[in-house]
C-alpha cells in the first residue's frame, strides 16, 4: 500500500541506519524464526484457543521492550493504538 501511495519516493537504501538494519535482523530472527517455533510448540502444549492469546500479548511486549531497550517514548495514544 505504501508503494501505491508513493511513500517510497525519495527513499535511498544508503540512508538506512545501522540501528535500523540491526532492528530488521532482530525482527527476522526473533520475530519470525524464534517466535514461530515457540508458537508451534505452544500449539502442541496447550489448547489452540489459549495459544491464540499471543495476538493480544505480543503488541504489549513489543511496546515495553521498545521503551526499555530502545528509549522509545510511551504516550496516551498507544492505549488506543493511535499514532
């Protein structure tokens, strides 16, 4: 959707910071491989309905980790998932 809206205009790969690359590598590693493996294990260990609660827990954990380790700001808009 971003490409359709023209958001890539003026984007240059060279402008991506090393912090952004590290965040990308972290997300690919932990957000995909480790999290998916843990989710598959959880599906085998508990009822699927209980395992589905990850969808409610993951965003909260992500916000708290961003605050704790990346100095991201917490604000009232996050309570309602608004930018």
